[in-house]
């Protein structure tokens, strides 16, 4: 077996780490460890929303809708992703938040992978994610 190869299932693996499949937060010996990029498979029930806005963003992000209807809130603008494959990209310095208008699955890719965006975990886990996590889209 080659330890530099990992084969998994996004839905199953996402449930183990608040949706995150790849990034700086994975163990350094794990092939999914990366300081260059983060990838998340986000499964959100209808009405799910980010606990608070991300402010002072130092990363670029791409969010792709797999299914559902998902709103990305940006300063002065809300983007509705409603068709499979709809996506939005935003760069460094763009504050953001989100809301699942319908049950949604979204793939988020961010770069670089840097610590410092986690929202303090709540004592009541958020439905569909296992915890409130600030490194969401």
C-alpha cells in the first residue's frame, strides 16, 4: 500500500471532520493534508446558516452547487446558486456568509489552507455538520 494515496467517499469522509476532506487541519502524515488548498463536501439541511460572517478573509474561494438551493451572502450582494453546477468565486478581502434555502450539497475549494477562521464550537451541534465550523464557505 502506498501511504501517499487515499481513496474515500466524500459523503462518508465529510461526516468525520465537519465536511472537510482536505486541508492544513488534516494530520501531516495523511495524504489529505495540504497547506495549499482546502476542500469541503458540505451537506446542509434547509434553513442551515453560517453562525457568523467571515471577516478579513485571506483566501480565495470557489463554491459549487451539487444539489439544492444555496445562498452566498457577500457585501451588498446575495448570490443564489439554484442549478447543479452553479458556482461563485470570491477573492481575498471579501467578507461572506451563507444560507441553505433548500437542502443543499456544496463543494467548497479554498486556497491557501490557513488556520484562524473557525467559529467556536457550540455545545449543540449544527444539523448536518456535527458542529459549528468557521471554515465553511
